[in-house]
C-alpha cells in the first residue's frame, strides 16, 4: 500500500512540475535577498509561505484527486482496512514532501552562496532553523491532506487551508482581550515565524520555540483526526 501511494506521488507529472516551480521560486527569492546583504543559510526559511502553499495544495490534491477520479473506491477495495489506506497516504506524503523540501534547501543554499559568496554559511541556530523549516512545511502538507479527507473536494480543502494559514489573522482585529493577546500565539504564521526565525518573535505574538512547535503539530493532528473519522464512517 505504501509503495502504491509513493508511486502515485513520484510519478505525477503535475506534482513534479508544481514542486519544481516551488523550488525555483524559493531559490530565486533567496538569491534576490542575499544580494543585498551578508546572510547565513537560515535565509532559506524566510520565504516559508511559498513552499507552505505548495505543500498544502499537494497534500490536499493527493487525497481529493482520488475522490474526483472515483478511484478511492478501488483503493479501499484493494486494502479493506481503511485505517491502513489513510496511514499509507500520510506516510507517503511525509516522505515525498521531505525529499522535495530537502532539495529546496540544497538549491536555495547554492543560490545564497552564489549571490553572497562572503556569507557565513552557519551561525547560531541555523541548523535548528532549517530542521524546523522542513518540519513546518511537512506539517502544513499533512494538514492539507487532513482537509482533503474531511472535505473530499480540491477547491474546498485548498480554500479552507488558505484561510487557516493566512485569512484567520484578521480575527485579531476583534476588540476582545482573547483575540488581542492569546489568539495570535496560535496562528500558523506566528508559530512558523517563531520556529524558523533565529531571533524569534516578541512574547505577545508567540510562545517559546518549543511550545510553538507543539502548537503547529496540533493542526495536522486535529484535521487528520477529523478526516480519518469521516473516512472511516462515510461511503467512498
């Protein structure tokens, strides 16, 4: 089952083209920024919202394509234990995104060093920042898969994911203490910026790096749990 899911991902021309564009965009942004300073390799994580959007979309489409093409029924018939199908999709997606983000980091690093040969490759917390960057993008991709199982539609899952990623920030404008002081610390942009920044965010915007890492983990857990529940209980 895992081999089948990996095959679907690695042999998808659309996914390969989309993620190649993602790598090129991230590298180009890093190159442009690096030309104007003496950055270190933590700059790779600066345009994290670009790979985040691609990862979210790939995670959702990996699931919803099967519903759109009516192949999910065949997949379930091949492996009647739906929990096994669900797990195989998530594990395959995790491996697939990890390899692509590793490639993104390598190519973006080359772009930075070409643009700024004098740059210090590693400073304090650079390695941790890159690991957290990979973790964040994979978590967002898994959230997309969870939304895919939950909504079963490509457009609804991507729109919902985009809203959670970015549009939910508008709620901080509500003049209530909760939305002004507590809510911002649970927003994905703030948690990601906290864990991929070498300096971190102010205390009123995010919890510590460790707590922010756990908060980010909660997003795919919640949506994958909801998606699994629907997958187990509903007809395909």
